[in-house]
């Protein structure tokens, strides 16, 4: 697992919407925040508001497969009063390392947790169901169990799990893309029930060991742009425009931004300390489209569809690109021969049994 890349995107999810430009509590949009991933106490969860989320996804695994589950959210603390009232977030996390995938089929793992003051209690349940041979539906359900009499939304937020999301890591096994499952598992994937979060593959593109259950709609393998210099908490904005707006605020506006929250002060101090040319890095980047591996290049095979036994046997093998071919539907296929195959010459002569086809997403280029 590429933990750095996963941590960056998980942190972006945790703080998305935490505060918005102009980062002052007196603005309406900063007095009515926390639209993403809020799990309210059950007494307040009516209409579109929820007290729980449920995440389900598919995984290949067996007796040796171990599941690590991490729940993260922000617990809110009230600061200030009147127009300068503010909910400051404190990071909370619950971790379940090394859960046996087969064990949670017969007996779900459940654990209660509580933080405070103010009181914020919850429960997380992790279970699995066998859906095919060596294929499991993994389920994570998180519920706010705080029992209090609550009179208004502001009070309810102080007892809520804000920006709640989960990160699942599987050892000796693989997760299946919920967005683009192989045809053989499409029906099983469609049967997964996700409420309040959506599972996406996370980490290096092509990896299948980590899933992020995000309250924000994301594609598989989301990433933070390398040009971004730090948190701005407002993913709907362009970094360059938002940075320029912050730097052109009045001295009085900047003073209020500094006094509001430690994290908003860090944003301002970082932007003011950056060299003058740093904004040019944000002005625009042209990213080249992915090029196809060249004929003769070495690759490591990472089959995704699991359509036949060969996909299991060829996992991780080193191969050489023999040809790049296009079918009648304009799909690109890489024809490969195994580097260690004693009959490799037959594959190069395009003989069946020694020549295999994969998409570009199913190979890792080797230097």
C-alpha cells in the first residue's frame, strides 16, 4: 500500500468543507458547515440527515487474508460566541487491525467507542458474507449511538461524527472495484448496499489492497494534485484563484482569519511565506495522456477481471509486450509473452497458449 498517497486523500476527505473562503466565522457559509459525512445522534437524524453509514464492497481472499479497518471523523468543539462562534474540529480515529476475513463471516466484529466532552458515542460493526468461491462481500457499518435531548442543529453537531469515513486495507487478498467490477462479479457488486459513503480503490493506480469509503463522490485512485502546496479545505475551488483571494484580503480580514482557528491561521501563514513564484506552479499543468507501453518493453501482470484461471496463475508474472492491438470496438489490447516461458518463441509466432491479452490498466511497466 502507498500509505502516503492514501493518507493525503483521506485527509482531504476529512477536512473537505471544514472552513470556506473567506475563512471567517461571521460569514453565513461558515456558520452552516459540515455538509459531508455527518452522522448525527439518532434523535436528530430525520429527513436527509443520517445517524449511520454503511459501506459494502467485494474482496478476493482466503484463510490467510487479514483486514485492517480504520474509522476517522472530526469531533466538533464550540469556540467563541455570537457572530464569532465557531466549531473547531478534533481528529478522532478507531482502528481494528488484523481481522480474519473468514472469521468475520461467521461472527461479525463489533465495538463501541466514546469521546468527550461533549459526549460523542458510536458503534462500528465489521462483517463479511461469502458470495462466491474465495469472494466475500465486506460490510462496515458505523452508527452514532449518542443518547441526548437535543434542541437545535448547532447542539446536535457537537455530538456528531463529522466527515466520517473508513479506510480498509487487505493483506493476502484483493478488493474489487465497486465502480468497474469484472463481468463475472458485476451482479454481486450491484448487490452491495452503500449508504452515505462510496468505496473507491485508493493508492497507486492498479493496486487492489486499499479501499476508501468516502462521503464525497470520487473515482478509483483519487489523488491530491502534486502542485497543491497544502490544505485549503475547499476542493470545489481552484488553488490559484483561492490563494490569490486570500492574499488580497484586508488586514482586518486577515486578523480575523488568524484568530478563528489554528488551521486557518496556518493557511494564511503558509501562503504569505511562499515565494512569489509559487503561484505560477498553480497556473496550469498539461498532463500527457497515458501512453501505451512499447513493443518489447517488460511489464508485471496485474489481471483485474479474473475471468479465467489463467488470470490467477499469471498474477505478478513478468512479461514482454509482443504487440499492441485494437479491436473493432476501438479497445486497446496488449499482447504479451511470459519472460520465463520456455515456449516464448511460440508466443512470438502468435501461437495460442503462449500469448496472452491484457488491458493497459492490467500491467505495471518495469524499468
